[in-house]
C-alpha cells in the first residue's frame, strides 16, 4: 500500500490549509506540473488563483467552472479547457487536498480520486493523522 503524506501548497496563503498529496514521497501536484506540456501551462497557472481562493475561503469560481463530484463526499472539480483541478476535503481531519488531471482522463481521474479517498481514510484510521512534510521542489526533507 502506498504511503501518503501532505505538503502545504505553495499557493495556500490563507486560513484554510490546502495541501498537495505525497504518495511515497512524490508530490503529485508538482509531478503533474513537471510533466505538463507547455501549451497547457497558462491553464495550470490559473489553478493557483483557485487554490488561493480556497485557502482564503473566498467566493469560488462561477458554477460553470466548478462542480461537486457526485458520489465522493467532500470532492469538487474546477475546470479549464483541457485541465481539471480536483480537491478533496476530509472535514473530520481538517485536510483539503488538491490534485490535477487532464480533461481527456476525467472519468479515470475521478475513479482514482474516490479510491485515493478510501486509502487516505484507511491510513488515517490505522496510523493516525497524515504526516505534513516540508518539501523543496523535487526534494523531500
């Protein structure tokens, strides 16, 4: 089973802590960014503003750009033309975790998100709170 941990998102500067997920010490948000084709980068950067809004508990993007994900309690999706920002709030544990994906993989990513939620909750149940690590891009400490 993968080992999960969290690191605070570089875009989260408000009172709500928004985290990137680490799976076996690999930051999934940064790994997505590192593998991103240049033509999608401006869309990816727009998600920084969204994460900041979530962190500052401000009004979210308009309804056409966001939706709650049915069947996954605490999950939502923000949209750009080709990319998706998924965030999962584990209210009982105080975590809001962000993930990214491509529109073309949307159904697969939503299934993965649901599976990750179960695995995260199992790890928390078995081992207590998730470890929050300080990460320098590409290097864990």
